[in-house]
C-alpha cells in the first residue's frame, strides 16, 4: 500500500508539527526537580527498562494469561514472555528507523538524541501490558461489564459522567499508565518515576474515555488526566480540537513502533502456540507463514526447512523469518509516513501501510486467528471462567468498600494490600482502589481467592 493511502489531513485547523528534539526527553515523572548526573554508564531510558524488569507488577505478568490457558505440559506464552518478545522486536524495529532518521537529520544539533529511541521503545514495549487484569482481554471485558450491565450499575447515579465512563470502559492500556504514574499509598510521588518519553510511548489512545470512538479504547483515567497533560505539554504532543474541550491528543510517534511490535508478536506467536497445541495443523501454519515470501525468497525458506526434521523447529524458523520481514516493512512504513506522524495527521497503524503482499499475508493470519484460535474451546473456557471469577471478586470488594462497617467487609478489606486506598472517604477513590486490586491479581491468585471466598478451599489446619 503506498504511503499516501495512509495519510489523513486534518480539516479546518492547522497544527504545527511535533519535533524530535522535544519528543525525546529523559525528564523523570515526579522527579522533575531532581538532577543526579553522576556519569552513569546507563542512560535514563536504559534505567527505565531495568527498573521494569525488577518490578513486582512485571514479575506478576508470568501468571497472567496471554491467549491460551497457562501451560501444563506444553509451554505457551503468558503476558511476561509476550512482553519480553515485544521489547526485542520493538528494539529491532526502532534501530532500523533510527538508521534512516540519523542520515536524514545529520548536522542537526539534536541528532544524537535519536540514538535513544531503541531504548525508549524497548522499555515501553516491556511496560505496555503492565495494567492488564488476569485472564487476558476477557478480564478487561469482565470489569467493564460489571459496571455497565452487572451489580456495579447501581453506582452510576453517585459518580460523575467522567468517572462512570472510565469504569464502563475499563482499559488495560489506561491502567498501565496509572500503574506507572499514580502515587499509591506508601509509594513515592510519580509512581515508577519513569521518563516522560517512555510514558508517552505506551499511551496507544491518547485521549480520555469520553472521547473514544470505540468502547474500551482510551489512554488514561480521569484520575491521571492531569499527569498525561503534564507529559504531553512537556513533549509538545499535538492537542486535537474538541468541541467540548475534552483531552484529545495525537500519539507520540514512538507509539506506532510499540503498537507494531505488539501486533507482530501476538499475531505470529499465537500461530506458533496454536501449532504446539494442535489447534492448527502443521500444514496450515506453514502455509500461512510462507505467504509472506515469494519467488527465490520463498524457495530459500523451503530449502532451509527441508534440512530441519522437527516440525516445531520448522515453524520456529519460519516465525523468525516472518517477524524479520514484518519489522522491515513496518520500519519502511514509519519512515515513509514520518512527516504525517509528526504532523499528527497520520491515520491507522504501520501494519495497515506495509507492502500489499505482506499486508495480504498478515490479514490472512488475522482472519484464521479469529476463526480458529480465539474461538477455540480452551480459549473460550478461560473467558467464561475468568468472567465469572472477576465478576464475583468485584462484587464482593465493591460491596465491602461501600459498607466497610459490616463484619464480612472488615475481614475482606483486611486482605487488601495497603497501597490501595479502600478506606478513602471518596466513593470513586474506593471503587477505583478495588479495581486496582483486582486488575493487579494474577490468574492463579484470583482463582485461589475466588475459591477461598466461596469456602471451596481452606488453609491447612
């Protein structure tokens, strides 16, 4: 697809382009007035990455579902392994882009800043799923539907429209931004104190929930609105016009690289997992992956595969080849559309703008995934069980924060970590604290708590 097909000019208003010198900032959120330059061997963006690796929320991702049930005898991806792979792909993609940008902007006094882009993207990729609740995307739907069509609907009259919109559209991306920036009880200001550029690079939908064109697609809760505004203003992100003056920004350009790395990984790795679980046949997966290649290139892949006996290794080899091809294509698309991205007028994703043959192959993978993988019995079973578990936990916790004087409420709230302000005098703060607690749970912990509260398991006596 030609680059021009992916361009969308804004009508009725003129916006000044964002610039790389301002977009790349190592200022730390919550530590703006603190400067500790000690000749560090790591850049601030590398420190972002390392800080995430050693954090508790990141470690908990190892027990959160990606798509398939957590492994028994066959290993499949969880949120942690997915995030690590996305970080690898994001870094490679960013490096390809930087090679071109450094040549384009050679001689500019700020050109050295571009070398930090791979580290910013890698850290953002590592953090992009940090706010996802247990049981995959079904967990997000379960929290939203608890308020929109479940027992939580009774709260609407007691909350502002802005607060209510956040709850009925609960979004893991917005929760990731909250996890990284919110000062939970007992924690330091600025949350994780990450760099401004890294934080902006995880906000896939840089607008509030009331602006969202699709349900569950927004970038920050109302409680973090001012935090995002501070970051957006510092980095010079484009504020888009809104008749009701709601917050609505153009994306930070590096979001497109993070998004592409995520999309590449989940599409290609889901095929590999489906192959291991025998949801898709060996022939189906090989044919889907070979669609990305033609002519002599395709023949070379076939020749290499002929020297590999293990079917899983064949698929692993092709997976590597497909990821490499898509990285090249997305880097090419980013460079071709860089000016529109900086203008804030680019529409769509990088993968929607790649070359026609690769785009057709990717769309076929996506079609098969929805038809055969995401509707597989085990996947649906996880969604059903996850919905029931999360709805039950939400119901118990919301009731407890509303009526803390009851004996059962007192006992249940005593199990909530102190960082969550479940005893706040403000209703929305208490409700959001309950949501924070549920969203931070692993699949295993949520299931265990569900059983304990139902009296199905008891501590050893």
